C-alpha cells in the first residue's frame, strides 16, 4: 500500500467540508493517546500557554515518584523509562522554551531524586545528553531568553 505524501493529504483535506473535516479529526484522535494529547494541546495553547509545561511536568513528577532509585540498576531502568515518556511529551509541542523547560525539569528531578548518586555511566550519560539537548535548544533562542536559562543550566552542570 502506497501512503500518499503530506501535500496530497493536505490537498484532499482542503476539499472536505467543515463537518467532515471535524469528523476526520475526531476519528484520528481516537486512534492513539498521543493524537488526542496533541489535539488537546493545540486547541488549548492559545488560551493557556503554560498548560503544556504544567501537564508535562506533572506527568514526569508522577513518574519520578513511582520510580526506584535505591539501586543503580533500578535507577537506570526508571530513568530510561521516564526519558522515553519525556521524549513523547516533547513531540507534542514545537515551542522551544516549553521543550527546554521540560528537559531542565527532567534533569533537575534526576539530580533531586538521587539518580546521579550511583555514579553509573549510563545514568551520567543520559543526564549529560539531556543537558546537551537543552543547551542546543537554548543556543537557538534570543539572547535575553538565553540569559534566563544560563543560571539553571550552570547549576545543573555542577554535579
């Protein structure tokens, strides 16, 4: 089965009346939780711009509270699981400042919850990679916004 290109899909969607378009979007949202989340954030981001960050941080905080960091093996597995969830959440927003907030929150929670106390290479690499991702996103921002995040990043870099 040949999947049509995005341009072809866009062209076909432009021919649909508004009612049918709404039905297609609702059907699409029923297929996966990710689609439903994406639709929810897109519809509500204008009214409440901080909603995405709040909900993402809340989800990650619940995951951190349910995780185990008493042994390096469990800490590693829990951190990897939380990182996968964070990466799914990052796909829902294209706003760089929101993505930076979520990544920095993840790094702060790793530090606070004792995941980095084990001095395990996998955990340290995971932490460093997320910090690098945040720094790369910060470098693409305006200078004033860069300055706002520099203090948080410097604090996280000093392990």
